[in-house]
């Protein structure tokens, strides 16, 4: 799924650059503080103290997997504006493509 998502982003970037120039403004940014709070709710963040330093510990692979699951499961929570519109359009296009019958091999 991650490779498909990355490929969709790249295809959109290429299309947007072709149509509108290099000032494409669809970037799927999300609020990192909001995601950190969600990861904390999921129990993926640990806090500690080392002298005067506050520590925040996490398992990177678990964090990345949980972040991708959150972004894919709830795009409207994480993305806004044109990025959300684009993600919804690609999801609809992907669903429509999946619903089409497979092409017959040439005879």
C-alpha cells in the first residue's frame, strides 16, 4: 500500500507540474504534534528523564506503521484542502479501476 501511495503522489506531482508549472501546491502534510498525540494514545511513546533532559522514546518501525495506518484509515482527520481532495479523488479512481472487468487478452 505504501508503494502505491508513493506512486500516486509522484504521478500527481508530475501531472500538476505539467499542467500548472513547478508551483504545485498539493502537499500531503499533516500535523506532527497531532500525530504524536495519537501515537501516545496508542501507547507507542515512552517518556523518561536523564538528568535534566526529558527523553521521548519510540520504536521507529512501529511508529511508521501506525502513522501510515492512521493516515490511510482517516485521511479527513489528517489532511486538509487540496491534498484531501486529491487523496479522495485517487481513492475513487482506484475503486473505479478495481471495479472494472479485467481486459481480455488480444486474440
